[in-house]
C-alpha cells in the first residue's frame, strides 16, 4: 500500500515535463527484471547511462558495502525527461555496454522501464514496490541529481515511497546539501554512520554518503567522442 503524501507536501505548480520520443522495441533480455527473494536489500540506481563509466561502477560498489545491500540494480532509462535526447544511444546499446562494465555478480542491469512505458522515477519505484512487496529497496542517486531533485515529477512522493541514498559527486556537495529538496527533507536525513540501516527504515529517510569519487562523466565521454569523430 502506497503512503499518502501529507497535504502540506502537495503542490499545484509541479512542473510538467515531456516524455522522450519513442524508440524501437528492445531486443530480447534487455527489459528482463532481475529476481529478488523476500527480505533482500536492493539498491535501485537509475539513469541514462549514456554511456556507463567507472564512476557508475564505483557508486554501485560503494553502496553495496556502505548500505549493507544484497544487490544493486542499475535501471537504464528510456530517456530522462529533463535532458536533451539528441545524443541518446539506443536502449539496447546502453544496457549491453553497462552490463559489460559491471563486473560484480551482485550488480544487475535492466532496461525494464521501456517495456512498461515508464519515463518517471515515481512510476518505476511504485511498480517495483508492488511487484516485490517483501523486498527492502533503496533509491540511489548522485549528489548532482539531488541538486535538481525538486524538478522531478512527484519528487516528494518519491521520498515518501522509498528510503534514499545520495552519493557525493565532485563539485556538487555544497549545492546538493543546500538544495531545495535537501532543505525540505532535512529532518529525515540520518547520520552517515548509520548508513547500513537505511534499507530497513520506513520512508521518508535518506543518507548522504561521502567517499571515493570519479571525475568521469557521461557528457565528457560523449564530448571526447564527438571531438575524435571526423568532421561531417
């Protein structure tokens, strides 16, 4: 049963964002969901992964350890409604490349959102909560996403739906902690020393994780690829 969002948190002026354009049907296996036994503690790490890089692997590994998780699922999205899709690679390519990079058997990669027409995180997390009612999920995102979290569709509902872990990103720490969402959710933040308890907590609850970081970024990788390509 989903938690009713308190009236004070409901907004009439939530921004309306457009869904990304349709893409060809994914290849078999691309949208398969991993299995989950009752009681498992699973981190959900979403993104375009366009492309995936060592920074994504680092965050997944760190969260496995720091949050005492049994697994991390990387949810490769059809496309972020808040981003330009001009350079978005096909879902099949992004899922396949991400699977090749993730060399830990506890890290699963799926593009299942495309099979259900999900473009917003709330829809994805709500579905997973209902599909796996006995699983303890944690939503994982980078600090750069917390900076803009208040622009996400139903962001307050997401915080009420599932505990969250925010991982530090280079250059985003101060902006993340002082962001609109962090300020609104401040009283629900737990100490970093208690991070391993986050999967067992009732939402809203979130933790900010400091630790190793990578300077890699998907946008920088795409820019290097453009620079290396022959001019048209």
